[in-house]
């Protein structure tokens, strides 16, 4: 899926909002890691490398959301396509 530059920020914001709806906190941190979903002190946390490019951030969030289970949620077709396509890309 090819996203226009202005769409990338919107998609990232929508993915963060979906994570919040699922009860997960999204944290952008610096470090030598890829990022992903984890449980920290009984809290759902998605950690994203702050230094990653926007496409990489979308990939990490997409994979984490798929792991959290977005199948039964209503998502716009565009966002569902982003999650499906970007979650499997490494």
C-alpha cells in the first residue's frame, strides 16, 4: 500500500486512537529496539522506536494492533487495509 505523505501522519494518529480504544498505551521511546506490544505491570503497552521513520512506526503499530485483536472492531476500509498489509511486512 502506498500512502501519500500527508496521509501517513493521519494514519499514524488513527492507529494510536485505535490502540487507546483497545486499552493500550502507545509510547514513543529512544533506544536500540524495533518496538512492539507488551504487558507491563498489567498494562497493555505498545512501544515504538521514536527514531524510526513514519512507515516503520505504522508497521509496528499495525502488528501490535493485530496482536491485540482488531478483527471485531469497526475500522474504515483504508485503516483495515493498512493494518493487514503493514502488519506482515518486516
